């Protein structure tokens, strides 16, 4: 009794903590315009909606499917690897090609309202309700 336990580690403002990895991965969906398909190793070159260009390596079947989408915007779902310091996309493993239909923002918001509106029809002040949800 009364035995003093030594701490396993002591942290102070001077303690330097280093990240083991600067990469994070997870399921993601990216959207972009197909600007090139093919090559010795099957791949697709996309121009993302922010104008950045990336190359995604894939298999021949997906490359053939994407060739039919040349110069159109597509959605691609898969496993992405990101640099946590720069937010750069480092790698993307394609799982699925998503049908993307460009829609004016007003139409998109109308469709969203039609889908979600019934769940908010009894709420007088939606902004206040969302604020309450956020605060928990």
C-alpha cells in the first residue's frame, strides 16, 4: 500500500509527437471529365471538377467502359489514398463507374427538396432545428 506508480510517459508542451504516416485511405467518389483512356497499362486520365488532372490505373474492362465516356463527366467510386498534409490524392483503386447526369443546380435542389421535404414538413424553423441537432 502506498506504492508510487511511475508514469509510462510524460507529455509536456516541449514533447515532439511525430506522425507515423502522412497517408490516409478510405472509400471515396471522385468526379471528372474523361480526357484520355488507354495505354500499355490500362488507365484513365480525368480532369477533375477543380481542373486538376489525375491518372487512375485500372483493368482493361473498366478502361473499355470509360472509353465510351470520353469527353464526358463521370463519377468513379473506389478506395482513395490521400496525403494528410497536402490533401493530394496519391492513389485511387477503381471499384465502380457511376452514371453522372449533369443537372442545373436549381433542378438538383428541387429534387433534393422533393426527397427530403416530407421529413421536415412538421418543422416550423428548419435552420433552428438543424442548429439544435448540431449542438446535440
